[in-house]
């Protein structure tokens, strides 16, 4: 499995939004055209290793094969994800093939590093 991870302040609420190279956003079951009113349905929550500030989410196999450009990690400020939540990291290029392979190009971080780890 491949895990998206980042370091951030402990006891927060983080989530990722995955946008593919065609501009479609993952809503948990399919890739769709973004509608601002549906923002919360696009959020893929990250889990924290308790009290560590290490945040993670398994991205393969939850995402379908494809290239994901312009994906971000946000801090959820209120009880529900909003388009006004601050982005804390970005993923320029994420490529998934055959439901398990992961190819990365650049992973720039706005504030906090974003990393991918392959685990078995």
C-alpha cells in the first residue's frame, strides 16, 4: 500500500483533495467536476499517529489509476471542510498505475513536507 504523509501540529484535522490532470476531483467514489457546494464530499481525511504530529492516509488503492496534478492537503478549521480552509501542503504530480504503483515527480510543500511511503 502507498501512504501519503506529512508532519503538522498535533490534534488538528487534516484532509486532502485530489484533482486529476483533467481537473476532475475525487469524491470518494468517482472523479467529478468540482462544485463548491460539494467541497466536503471531496475531503479525504488524514489520520494522526496519536500525539505525534505525523499525519497519514493510504492513497493506493482508494484512488483510481491516473495522474493527479494540483492536489492539496488542508487544515480543517471548522466542523466541516470548507473552501476557505488553509492549504498546508501540495502535491504537484502523483501518478497511480495498475491500482498499486506510484510514480512521483515533484512534491513541493507550502509549509510542511509531504511524503509518500510504500508499505507492504
